C-alpha cells in the first residue's frame, strides 16, 4: 500500500476507507482522489492555507462527496493546526447541496466550509458497514436493568483508519472464538496483563471466557491490528447493563471499554496515540446516540490514568468495585470531535499501558 509522510515535502499519499477504497495523492499545490483506479476529484490548494479549489469532480454527486470527504481527512491530518477548509465550488451547486445536505459541510457567509468535527463524523471513511443504521429504540429489562434493545453483533472487520505518523492502517475486527483463542490465551497469561486483569489460566478457561463475552448482548470483543499484525484485545460494553451502572447516572447509549495490549512491540506513545482515539472514534461512529464513553481503570494504575487524561478523559471520582478500587473516567462526544482528539496530543509523550 502507499505510505504517507507528514513531513510536508515531496509527493505523498493517504489511503482512506477500511480497505483503502480511496487514496488522496498530494504533490505541489494539487490534490487528486483516486477510487478504483479512477480519478474522482482534483483540487488546487490556494496560497491562503485554508482555501481549496475544485478543478474536476465526478459527475456522480455521492462519489464526488466521498472524495471531498477523503481529501478533507487527509488535509486535516497533514495540517493539524487547520480548523477549517473553504471549498471553492463555483459552477458546482449540485455538489455543494450534496455536501451540505449530508452534513459534511456548512454554508458560512456565502462560503462552503468543511470543519474537521463534521468530517470525522462521516461514517463512510472508517466503518466497514457505514450503511448499518442505529437500531430503533425499544426498551427492555435484563436482570432488573432497563435499557435499549441492542443490535445484533457485527462480524469480521468493523473499522479501519490510516495513521499518518505510523504510515500504517489500524483496524478492529470482532474476536473469533477459534481464530483468536490462542492469541487471547497467550496475552492473558502475560504477567504484565495479569497484574491488572487477573484472568491468567488454561486454554479451557479462556475458551469459556471469550465464549461468554461473545454471547453477552451488551459486550463486543475486538481484536486490534496494525496492518495484519494483531496487537491487542478490547472489550466494549453498553454501560446501562454493565456493573459500572450503579456507580453513576448511566445514559442509554453510554459505552465503556477494557483493553489488553498484548504485544510489547506495540506499546508506547506512538501506538497509544493511534489505537486509543481510533477505538473512541469507532464507538462514537457506531451509534450517533452515544454521547459519552466511560472507563473504570484501577485507581492505582497511574500510567493508564495519565494516558487517559492526555487523551481527553476527565477523572470523575474514585469508587469501590467488589474486586478493585477504580477511577471513573469519562470522554464527551463534543470534546472528542470539537478538540480533534483523534490527533496526537502535543503535551508530552504517552506512557506505555
């Protein structure tokens, strides 16, 4: 695959989409978006850093809109200080309507403006099945807890995102009992992991463990990969049905997560700044009604708490689970997108989790 550089010199490329469905090429003052070996969009970067001009665009408004979205993602990644792009759409009113009606752009003082907080909420660029709509709401009761009925779990890959500072794609796929059991078994028996998970044991124990998570409607187990290399295990949960619910006022679509980084080669600042916001991004995109993401790391896990604070999580309080003293942390949707937290923080390096 093409690799991108964030050095700002020479030609560069930025794949967009879970399977690199589009690629944004940048050379000089020109951007070109290619999909299925066909150029869908050509842009010129104006001298004014936040202005771009459409030179050519596909006659298919949806294809052209996806290409505009892809080019915006690439430009905001290459220019992390930019807070908007002004798109010169002269003679292309139908495309301008497509962009505004889909929520990708806004009209401001007669200008068509792309904002990063809108671009990064366009599901097409990252979700494998972006057309999967949120499940209509119907409340049910499970074990005495009233909560919305949850959608059937997806299978296979669910999310992919190109990480320019790693020149690599991160992806998440739903854990598979047969394919991933030995991987999970090895990770859970790593002393560094067991110190916080307390789930070390034999293969049968981990088979029962993963089978239970897969069968639980409020849990979703994921395997994270950089390229084709698995590096970590993630458990996503709906907070309303989870053990965390009694400890704060859980909303219907609050979501939480647990993490195991199993491979030493993928620990450290550069990788945390890729997988942590990508996981948050997936949860916010998966259901637009999710406004808060919560976590309950061990209060003694100071490294993880520092990483979470650096990534936008607020520490709410400490509380006692039966098995540990925990810290309730929370990330707001508005904070994540408004502060562009999918890009690395500049205030010092993250610490390996």
